[in-house]
């Protein structure tokens, strides 16, 4: 089963969002765990959550994926910044658990000049403060494009963070086609090699979500600008190869392309049309 969805707003509630998603043939979705600028979180509406859960069951909807706000920095050397990231993660994991969300995607952070190794340790330290025996939402570290001082743009860096976390079984990975390509992984011309490398270093068992975006920038550019499917450097063939790859099963594929619902609807139709019958 391949789940396909997009990043959407849940400002009008979970049930409405699931309904909207199903209308355009999505069977998974991603949304911000709170305002992307990180301001305080809205109270949960338990009736809405219950109704959304029922609807998801009815529709055979896949797992829900939340994305942590962009502003938090788990790798920061500044105590107040790092502490804020820790508090947001703790609060949101608890809220997401109540809402029946399976995964929370987070960027590993920026080392801001302190070096990759420092950033890796700091991110792992933060996760070690946040994850407890009770945590039942899996944290997905996102593979980055390597812009500026971003941590986590190689498989080795992601693996190093995971290995430093005590509850490493509660940590998975979210890849992003645009980030992979810009970080130097040639998924356009050498997808099999890249996937083999990923499998050896991290393992597909940890891949729970995959952001599906074309890229405005070329291989290894260390830039992060998403493009609509087929309009960028990757091209439709790349997505066809990914969707039909035998390792891509039980993964939530999430569009984060420029545009709104009408664009997503077209792109989801396009992606579904690329899936071969025997998949
Ligand atoms: Zn992200």
C-alpha cells in the first residue's frame, strides 16, 4: 500500500481535513503540529478528533503525519533556543498522541557554526530529553538539503543522531526528493544506488514518510526550493521510478509542492497514474 497525500491546514479541524483529503483521493496527510512560527498551540477538540478517527477508519486512511514548526532548533548551542525546541517537542508529541497521529517530522537543526558533530550531539541530547518510555508518536528526522549549517543532509549524519538516542526505536526518518537531490544524492539517474546506500546505512524499516517535491535547483546545489511535479530538475520519470520501487511500501508520500488544493489534486492524480498495476 502506498499512501499519497499533501501538506494541508487543519485550522478547521481534523474531521474536515480528512474529508477534504479523501475528496481529492488522498489517503494520508501532513499538517503543522502548531503554527509554523512556533507560537502557542491551539487546544484540542476531542469530539472533532473522535469523528476524524471514525472517518479515517471508514475511508481506509493511512497514518497521519505532523510536521514540527520550522523555527525550533534542536541543534542550537544557545540554551534558551534549545530549551524552547525541547518544550515544543514535548508538548506537541503529547497532543499528537491524543489526536491519534503516528508521526512527527522534525528538522535535525542548524549548528550555526559549531560544526556538524556538535549539531548531531546536540540534536540527540534534545531527543533524549524529550523521548520517554510513554512516547507513542514516532519522531521522524528529516533528511535535509544541506543549506547553510543544516545538520542531517547525509544518511551517515542521520544515522549518527539515531544511534545516540536511547529510545532509538522511537526515531524514524522522513526523506524529501528535493532535499536528497540538492544534497548530492542522484535519485534522477541513479535511484537504485541511492536507495541501496540508504538501506545499508539506515534501513528502509525506518522510512515512514517521504516528501515528494520536484526541485528548482540541480544535483548537489545544497539549496532547498521545491517545484511542482514534472516542472523541475527531477522530472516525472524520477517520481515514476520512486513510486514503483519495491522498497517503497507502507510509506506516506506527502506533496509539499507550491500551490493549493487544486494543484495537489492534479499532482495526486498524476502520481497515482504513474503507479504500475502490480505495485
Ligand atoms: Zn520539513
